[in-house]
């Protein structure tokens, strides 16, 4: 119940943090930063340590794996069509953000090479094709090299995090197709809660070992030691939105409903990095088509659905929650595609399509019929 000073065109208020609240904000990580560390901290993060298991019996199975090689054929056909729209340039990129184990890159390159023997247009496209991967995890880069084998010579890597505030965005070329498969759901999200009759608040994670607080500056050290990690106790603490610089501005711009309703609501998971990531990717090429493939929904779902339908940890159907096995479990979020589309338009991009992944088939010549199912199973 800190004092409040009003500001903002839509009548929202800026919270003045109490001394105790400021101490919590400076001592512990926000929920968003805790999740990011659990995924990418160099010594204990899920992706950073390379402990990811793909496919059958693994932590997750994405469409490039589950529908291999058909998903790669779909992306190759869309890239071919984009190359034609761009005037068949001598150099054309397929650029993948966060390439997992490299299966999609393998299938796209193999498809282009195979179809080069079926006609002059595909032969010219195969000569023009350059596959690029932008990857945040060095451990996954090594996994991708291993998966591609000799075909790794046709792939160029760049280690970067285009969602970072200090990201340097290169102009990779004139024309390309960008594919981001299950990238947005891996962005660490802030958790915003809204108790009845109270202003929205952002969650911080208070960590303790044997009853003694673990400040954020020591959390990596403690979590890097498996024997101690299992004894760490984690507790959520809700603070005013202004405990996170810029979060209120993001909410006012992209989720104004949070400041209007006074009814209790499920948690909303906010990804302020999403607009920056989409804008940065839009600058990679002068002419490009960008495919953001993910599980998610539009705003109405995110405001109404319970937490367990928007936040996931561990292998599918495991029932794990975020705090059960941090560092050993994948953590993902349902994507708010309303934010994604608003961010794209704000960056000067055009939203060409939104809908189920089956729409990727349009114009590719690929059919998911019985014979295709047999190929996938084989």
C-alpha cells in the first residue's frame, strides 16, 4: 500500500516503492530474470549446459523433428517462392533463429539439393541458397554441427541474442526468408498478478538456503552445485510494476486491460523483449518474409486462461512447474500473438497471415496425406 503518484495518458498510476520493496527488488531476481537464468546461465542453465534431450523420450518434440523431413520441405518451398518474388537474386538466405538440434537446416538444404535435379529454377535457387543460423546457445551450435555433418559447410552461424537491449543487428543480405520455430515461447516472461481490487504487480523470486536469503549475486554459484540446488527454497513476492524499469510502459502499450479491470485475474505473462526481437529480426534483410511458428493465442485467451495453460516446465505431460527442477527442465510460455502482431506493425512490418500451422502448406505443393504420414514414420 505504498503512496501513488498518477501519470500517463490513459490514467494509470506510477507506484512509489517503499524502502522494503526496493530492498527486495535489489536483492532478488524478477521472475523473468530467474527463468532466463534457469535457461541460459552459463554454469547451470538448461540450454547453456547442453543437457537438452530432443525427440522421442526427450524434453520436447518440435514440428521440424516430428514431421521430418516434411516440415523442411514446406520451408524450402516457401523459401523458393520468396526467392521468386524477390526477382530470383543470385544470393538468397534462409535464416533460422534458434535452430534446435539442426534438423530443420538439414532438411531444407537436402530438399533444395534434391529438387535442383528436377528443374532449372530449383537448380538456380540451390546455387543461390545460403543457410544461416542465429543461435544464443554455444552448446546447441555444437549439436547442430554434429547433426548436419558434412552439410555444415553450407551453413553459417552467428552467436547472438537479438532480444537483448544491446544487440548489434547485422544486415545479413538483401533478400531472405526468416524462420523462428518455437523461439518466442522461449523468451523469459515477467509474471504479472492482479489480486482483487489491487493494482497489477510483478513477481520477484526470493531464494533461500537453510533459511538464509540467497541474493541474486550469489544465486548462480549456489545453483551450479547440484547438492545445494536441490535444497534451495523459492518463494514468490509481488512488487509494484515500477520495480522493473519499463514494464509499466510495456503494459500500457500492449496490455492496457491490466490497468483497467479491478477484478481478480489469472497471471499475465509479459515478454517486453518480444517487440525488440521482432523489430531487430525485421532489420536483418532489406526484403524478407518472416515466419514465427509457435503455440499461442491472442489477447483474450491470455487474460482469461489459468496459469497452467500458459506456463510450462519439463517434458510434456510431466506436470512439472517452474520451481520444481530449475536448470534441469525446459521452461516455455504460450505466446501472446496480439503483442507479436502489434510489435510487427510498430516496426513497420506487415502482418501477412496469422493462423494454424497447417496454413504453412498453402502454395508449397506439400500435402499431409497418407503417403506423407508413411514417409514421416519411416
